[in-house]
């Protein structure tokens, strides 16, 4: 069982930056590929970014490419999402996901961006 706890969400204005963190309880964090998803009100959960277990492969959704950066600190069992040049359409609950043989989700953190 892996517990994921997101933090760092909050309120911002268009053009601001926020950094999300996701702390994992996994005994062997490097067994897991980590990802960020988001879900806006009335919409389905969508993929944001993914990073492989050792960080060598990173994938972004087109909507955030060039603005968001995913990274991980394996000794700290933590994955980050640096969000720059925020837009109102980035408003959503952001979820962290850990994936290996099994998949685990965090509880989410709210990000609200005003124009």
C-alpha cells in the first residue's frame, strides 16, 4: 500500500507560479513511475505530466508543455510539479499518481487561477 499526499495548491493570478509536491510512503519509491493529473469542475480527469521511476523519461500534455515541469527527488520520496505562467484554464484539483504493478492516487490539491 502506498499513500500519496499532495500539497502546494492554492490561489493565484494568471501568470503566477505554483509548485505542487507529492510525498509518497512507498518503501521503494524508485519502483514507481509518478504522474500528475487534474480534474476541472464538470470535466473528466486529464493527464498533465509523467516521469519514469529514475527520471529518465518525461512526458507532458500539450496544454502544459513549456510551462510545467515535473521532477522527482527519490531520496525524499517526493515528486514535484512546477507550474509557471498559470492560466485560468489550469484551475482544477491536481492529483498525484504512483504506478507500478498497482496504481495509487493521492487525495488531490486545489489550484485556482484567476484572470
